[in-house]
C-alpha cells in the first residue's frame, strides 16, 4: 500500500513546534504522528508532501522517503494521509476504491488514483482536498485530528496506554534495586538501558517504558503511563503520569503530563506540567511553569495572533526549538514561546506570548536579530549531542525569521503600548 503523508492548512495552529519540522514528526504517546499513521496502514510504501521550505530538511531527516516528488505521487493509486491525524489503534478499513474519510468536515485521509493526482502538489493540496470532498464518496474516519498542541498533550496518556506492548520474547531487563509499585508486567526496560538502584517505577496507572541506552539515576520516580526515549538521562527526577520524553534529553525536577520532543535540557529542579517542549531547548535551574489558574478557570492560549479558549483547566506552556530560559524563570499558565527565544527572569510571571526570535530582558520584550550569534550558539549546543548545524537548518531558521517578522513587530508594539499606559 502506498501512503503519502501531507500537511494541510491546519498545521499553522500547531505553532511554534511546526515552524521547524513537519507536523507528522510531532510526538504523541511513544511514537510520532507519522509513525502511528504508517502503523495504521502497514505494510506501506511511504512518501510525503510538506511545506516547500521544509522539503530539504525532511530529505535530510528522512533520507529514504520521497519528498514532494510528484512523479512518485502520480505513478499509482495512493492513500493521502493528513499528518495531523491520530488514527485509531486497529488496522485500516477497506481501501479498495477512491474515497475521502472525514473527521467532522476535515479530511483524515483520501484514497485517490493517478487521475485525481494530476494537479496535486504541496501548493495546491488544500484545493484538491476540497474538490475530492465534493466529487468522491465520503465516509467517517475514526480517530481524531490534532488542531492545537494541547490536543496532543491531552491525548498523550491515553496513547501511551494504547502503545504499550508487553515483552513476550527476547531479553528483558529486570534491574536490580529498582522498586516496582503495581503490576510488574507493565514495566518494560530495554536491556541496554542503565537503571541505578533506588529508582521507583509506579505502574499502578499505566506502563513505564524505558527505551534503549537511556539512563535513570537514583532517587527517580517514574509514574506510568510514561515513556523515556532513547539515550535520555533522567536525573533524580519525578516523572508523573502522561509524560513522553523524546531522545537524548536530560531531565531533572518534576515533569507531569508533558511531551519533550528531544535533545532538550531540564537538568535541574523546577516544574514542567501539561507542556510541549521542542528540541534544543534549555530550561535553567528553577524554571517553573504554571498549568492551573488560581481560580481553576479555563485556560486561554495565544495562537497565530488570536487568544483561544482551550476548553481545559490544566494547560502549561509550549516552547519552540532553541529557546532558553535563565535561572528562576516563571512561565504563566498557557504560555506560548516561539523558536530562538531567550527568557531571563524578572521576579514575576513573564508574558503569555513570546514571538520567535525575541528576548525577555528585565520584564521587557525585545527583538533578537543577531542571527549569526544565535546560529553559533545553536551549533555549540548541537555539537554537545554529536549533531551539527547544517546549511539546511540555517535556511529553515532564516525562513522562520522572515515568516514571523510581522507577528513579532505587532507583538512588540503592543507590549510597548502597554508599558506606556502603565507609566501614564
């Protein structure tokens, strides 16, 4: 079966994480959205349609996959799958004829032939989807579409439960000195992982999974459902239920119901709750986020310049790639911070919206336009994990700088006007 993962016009509402990666690379549960979609249609031959400025980056990170390859796309009948779709756990239904599967009014996937794909490209895809909705038979699709980042955070615990497959054969680690509270069969530790004595795994509420070459040091408590990704170090931390830690992270303090994409640091004490954190983020010691209002009211988040009600009372923060916070930074409930931001503490809660490439100095938002300096820092940070900043990465980041320019200008002007009104 041939499937092509695509990005529709809804991806923008998943900012800031989707500025620097395709939507199907976002994590939810113990897998990426794309991994879940491939599993749903397995076995499959895979291609992708992504926003043009990300194409070279996706070729770099997915070297075996055709990217925006229209000759490949139009060669045979194909299932086009929305990269925001969280499919159900059971295999796909009958896909023998052309059809469009909908979640509400949005396309989850479409089964189309070469004739329907003649004019389909990354730039015309949304128009094609509207045409197929009118001209092809439709059916309801199970699962759901992620509209905002908090949808992924809220679904994470449920999907961690669905993803767990108990060890049935092959070597299974049974670390000496690790205490297990709850059913031991819900604990799955890769044989290459290192677990120190005096680690507690609480499987009462769900499975605890520790992936290959991970390190969990003494005095850590892992509460299921949770997933510790490859080569991630958990350092005397309290990892609460509903948490996914991606690969090569360094995590301490308390983390609850959160997703960390990968390669990020939260070495020290501090609370992170109901949050989604990107890659190459560093949260300084004592960085805390609030995930619950004092009045227990509904949390609002600013997305694409609009203040949106989330429908939830527990929403933490969303932080883009290469953002850093200083010692003692305090993040308000429902804070949205872009890529390449620098947050320094001011002894009070910071603003709830920080556009990409901005710094918070002494409680004041300013633009950080020193791109060469930011990229030198990024190179240093990535080298510490054995990665390198390529020309492809720099091109993507330069594009994000340009794409966020108007939003940054508007937000900074509004912030200055608020300061002037307070001074008056």
